[in-house]
């Protein structure tokens, strides 16, 4: 139950994260126009930098709204509004001046804690509370004389009241919580390159559960004081330090996994090579350009778990090495070529071009390591299956944009319309609630374009589709 809830939080984090590429584009263009003054010497650059920074300065607010929206049962605007209302209440009541008015003179540690109350941690808590209230009370009917405030309209009011009570509690428990979070952040940072390596390793291991987004928040945002992503793009970090928890992903996503695709293609049976070529080529290009890696990872994650463990270790090694070398580039979405280009002139980039050279080497590391393990242990990677599924080529055609056909095939493979109770989409996966998961045909889902299938529980299933998953989700929702 806890894992399922954390997975839902991880999914909802993608709502505000999806806004970050806009910041990357604005800031990247601004820094490119004035790469010495960071917008201080050019009015157009200043305009672009300020516009991009507006998003980063309010990232915690975006998390409060986005999590409330993403965690709500039908993702309604009233839930997002409730997240905003809750955020305004808690950040106003816990502002340093207000807290001092309630508690009297603040100690140095308490003053620091209340000065840092506008952070992603508080944003996520606020969003979760707002979503829970929406899910519980959005259908509530009030007496006739209060009928106007029935249903969704009562949720923002309830959220304001509940967050006022939560704020009262946080007046006393926020300083020690903040101190604990800060200590954890300092502990991770104190591990240096080893800590970055551990992060990279567990980042990959958590992908099957969808919890990697939750882990990312610890390192990329102001969750425990690391805030690597935001300070990298805003130029408020430390040169040579900020960006180290992002840079090591570039060699893996732009080069390593495409090298793995080449290895899997080379080791596929001759009769299957034509079939897997298009699938692996499309996945490799997607990984290189955008940094979206799940179509590749789910192609071997479950059929060759040993290989996936090797992939997680190689990711950790890349993070460890790049952290030590202090070659730095950053991203706002994922470590692909698009984000690399926009980060070239970012204030804290450092030797970004050496990441590309290292990446070329990592392409061959992945290629030879994957080749060795596939041959040594006869792993059933794509194209090496014992049974040839002659219908698998359908996946290539459907993945080309026939979302109606894909959705139709998915619904049938999921046990029909009556078996599906809820449909949501994440960055690359459909997250569905079903009545009976035993009615689901994994083989048919893959035949119609799924890269992988996960069943976290008897009533839940994740179908890995790729970055255009939203189109499939929309079609399925229309049909059911």
C-alpha cells in the first residue's frame, strides 16, 4: 500500500517537472546571448533569463499545484486550485515574521527553518493533503442553504482550514524536521562521488516501481538542501560543484544505452534482426535526443534482470567518475542531446564537451559489456526469444502514430472495457487500475506496441509505451 502511494506521488511529480523544459529553453537562449554576464549585459538576454528564472523561483509552488492535480482521482482543476490555496496558507503562516509573531523571538536554527519554508518538501505535503481532501469530499452534498459550496467548491475551503491546522503543528515540528532533512542532505553530500554513484545506481533500480522521480526530488530540488537542478540553471550554486548530480547521466542516456541497443541487435537471431532493428533504433534515438530511456530498459528489464542490474551498476559508475572529474552539464527534463545543447552556456557548466568524449567511450563499454553478458548467460533479450512472435512487427507500425488501433488492442489485451476502472499516464507509461489482473495478456500488450508490462498489485498494471503515451491514454479514455 505504501509503495503504491509513493508510486502515485512519483507519477504526480512529473506534472510540475514537465514545465521545466520551458525554463531550460528560456535560460539556455538567454545565456547563449550573454554567456559572460548571464543576462546582465544584454536586454534581450536579461528578459529571457528572468522569464526562465520565474519558473525556477516558483518550483515549490508548482509542486504543490502539480501534486494536488496529479494525485486527485480525476485530475480536476479544483484539486489544483486547492493545492494553491493550501500553499498560500502554509507559507504565509510559517513565514519568519509570522512565526516570530506567534512564537516570540526565534532561535537562529528556527529562523533558518522558517526562512526556508517555501521548498519542494512543503509543496509535496501540501499537494498530497489537497488531493486527499479532493478525493474524499469532491462529491459531498451540503444542505440547501449551503448548496452553492457543495462538491468541488468546498474542497479549497476545506484545504484552507486543514492547512491552517497543519501550519499550527508545523510551527513546532518544522524546525526539527528541517534540521533532520538538512542533516540528511549534508550526509549525502559528504559522501561525495560515492553518494552520487549510489544515487545513480538506485535511480535505475527504482524505475520498475516508478519511484525514481521521488528519489530525484531529493537531489534535484530543494528537498534536503541539495537543489542541484534549480541552482544549476539559476546560476546561484557553486562553480565546480553544482550540477554533479546530473552530469553523470549524460554518458549513459546519450551513448551507453544506444550502445546496449547495438549489442542486443547484434546478438538477436538472424530471423529476428529485421523485426528488432526498427524497435531498438527508435528507442536508441529517443534516448540520445530526449534522454527518455524506458523503451530500452523495459525491453530487457524483465527478460534479463541480470542485465538490468549491470545497467544500474554502470550508471552508478558513470555518476561516480563524472562527479570526481567535475565535468558538468545540466538538464531540466532528462539527460539527452536537447538538454545538453541548452546547458552549454549555463553559468555552472564545466567541460561539457568532455562528457561527450567520455560518452563515446561509454557507448563501447555498454556494447561490449552487454554483448559479454548476453552471450555468457544466453539472455533472452529482444530477438533472442525461444518463440518468434510473427505479429510483433505490428508494434512498429502502431508506434508510428495509430493511437486508436493501439488503444483498441490494449483494451482487448487488458481484459476488455469492463475490466478497466481507471486510466492515467506518466512520462512513458500507462498506469491502470483493473478489476482482475489475471485477465491481462502481457503477450498481446507487447504485440500492440507495449515495451513492457508491470503488475504492482492484483488490481494495478503499468504498460510501458514511450514518450507519446498521453495520446494512447486519451484514446483509451474516449473508448471506455
